[in-house]
């Protein structure tokens, strides 16, 4: 975080557009690092300042950048168990994603779809923590219904990673076979995309554990 803050101090007054972009990115990246360090209370005011400074800018590239700050804010609120505020943040993110017009910039549009997937996955996790399994499952369903057939590799990867959230909901609902089917879906995706190795390992572990718990020992051996 100190490195990002130093960059901002040095170049915040620079009016060159390329430098201004780097300063904005540094401020946003600092909030991500704070979340990773579980310094969630520090994330919130920084994200608020970023949204105040850039949130009204109509430039599609800026809108996409600020979405990252909004997502970091939502994640911090969820971690702090401030669910009502997190859901308000989600509503803002979803509205921005649904109304985004990148002017034909496919890369920006794909990033927005990835962010929408991420926001829905966070929503699912937050409402699941509140014991609202049906709402959590609905958020997971929206991910697959809206983005499951997306051609962008980044979006497809995000959707596959979010299937773990769906598996968690199904486990809480006691729907063992549906949970196993989700793990199968993840493993099928991994066979096509080896970048999903971490997700696949989690799926293998979860599937084997569930098969053992339900007495399907032969299936567990084959899954391993």
C-alpha cells in the first residue's frame, strides 16, 4: 500500500492523461491490497474517495476502473458483516453493469461482464452468511443464466469459479447430488481450461468428501 500511496503523492498533480490513469489505478489497487490484508475499515474511506473523485466521469475506461473500487468496497462491507450496505453497493454495481455502454470497446465490455459475475458471487456469499439460502441460490442461478454461454475467456473463467459458490449453497440446502453435479461441471471446464487448476482441486476435494459422506466409496475412489 505504501508504494501505491507514494506514487499518488508524487504524481497526483500531473495533468498528463496517461499519468492520471496510473494514479487512479494506484489508488484502486491500494484498496485491493488492503482487503487482501484484511484491513477492511481502511478500504471503505478510500473507496468512497475514489467514487467521489471519478464516479461521475462518463469515460467508459474510467467507469470500468471505478467498478473495481466499488467491488472492493462491497467485499469489505461483506467481510465486516455490514450486509445491508453491501447489498446497496451491489445494487449500484449491477445498475452500472446493466447500463454500461463501452462505445464498442469489446475489452471494456468483457471486463464489465466479469465484474458483474464477481458481484453476483459476492452477493450469493453474503446472503448465504445471513442464512438466506434461496436468495444465495438465485444469485448463482443468475450468473449461469446470464453469463454461462459467454464467449469471452475471462467471463467463462469467472463463471466457472463462481460455481464453487453454488456448490456451497447446495451443500447448505442438503442437495448432495446437485452439489456433485456442480463439481462435475467445474471439472469438465478444467479439462478445457488448465488455468482453472485451483478451482478444480477444490472441486475434486469437495466431491470426494461428499461421496465418502454419502457412502459412495467406489465413486469417491474413481473421482480421486
